[in-house]
């Protein structure tokens, strides 16, 4: 795994964490953060398996 993928996984983890932290105070922001994290995760998985 190269550093680019590692950095993207770290960014995805940060988005999931921020989504979890804001779920009670701002549910709309939390949903947006989760959505971004899921999209990045899907792109990473697709990139790993050559689906893109």
C-alpha cells in the first residue's frame, strides 16, 4: 500500500470520527460527513480492485 492510499484511509477515518462526534449536536452535518466518508471508501475499494 503506497502513501497515497494510506493518507486517504486516514482522511476517511477522520471523516467517520467527525461524523460520530457531531451526530447529536448537528445531525445534518454528521450525515454529510458520513456520506463523504462512504464515497471515499467506495472509491478506495474500487481503486484497489481495479474496478475504476
